[in-house]
C-alpha cells in the first residue's frame, strides 16, 4: 500500500519478478533433465520385485509431467507479469499526459 492508503504497482518490481520466474522455470528443467527416464530400469529391480518396476517408472513419468507442467505455468506467469507491467506503464504515461494537458488553453 502507498502512504495515502491506496495500492501502488511498481513496473520495475513486476519486471524483476517476471525475470526471476522465467529463470526459475528454465532452471527447473535444466536441473532435472532426466526425470522421465530414471537410471533404474525394470531389470534392476531383480526377479522378486519386477512387479514394482512399473509403479516406479510410472511415478517417474508422472513426476516429470508435473515438473514440466509447473515449469510451463511459471513461464506463463512471468510472461503475464511482463504484459501487466507494460500495460500499467502505458496507462501511467497516458494519464500523466492527460494531467499535463488539463487546464491548458
């Protein structure tokens, strides 16, 4: 909130947040490139436990899909913040021009 009790928005803060979200989204995929294809394969479970391999491998695939979906939403939020900051900045510019022209003859 601003000092007068109203809300304010900082286009710089929005831009910074957008950049961070975009970086985090990219880092998320870069840091987890092989979630869908774990190093452990069905044969590694041994004869007594091969029945559990499918659950493990399905879980790894589900985790990979979840991380990919989360990454996409982070990137989308970053893009929306950038758009919001631009719209806010454009509106501020427009309003300041109207104020400057108010009362001039």
